[in-house]
């Protein structure tokens, strides 16, 4: 909203770069023939104060509690089907699928060895 990044950079920062890091690109992180049809539509002007009740996660805590943000997801599609709309899960339970992936090219061999 402040003009510091364009739409393409926003997509890279929120989708494409993560898909590459986790070895899921191009199945994830891009809109292209052969890629999954997973999309999130954002309202860039919506201002929301984050509360745990807004989040759809398995945790009982968020470090973002009380943080006011501008820009909020309003619709989420998985493989072309709406699964969340206006903060409510509307998709079928179990509709998600596990994606096997190769080791990220960014992973360093032996990095976690002590």
C-alpha cells in the first residue's frame, strides 16, 4: 500500500520464494499450466487487529496477538475449490494433500550435525 514493492515482488515474497526454498516450485508458487490451482485473494486495504480467534491453526498462542495489519486474505482456493472465505473454513475436511518434495537446493549437507 505504501508503494515500496510492486505486485510481482509481493507474490515472490509470499509464495514463489517459499515454494522454491521448500522444493515445491513450480507445482506451487506460480500460476501456470500444470501447477496446482491454489490461490489466496487479498484485500490490500482491509485493516485487522490479529487475535488468536482469527487464526485457523493448531496452536493456542500467537506472538502477533494485538498487532494491527493492513491487508488480509478474503478467499482461499485449493486445487481450484474455495476452502476459506471471509475468515471461515468452508472446504471439506481432509481435502488437503501431502506433497512429497525433494531436498531443497538451499539445504546444506550436515548443517544440523553437532
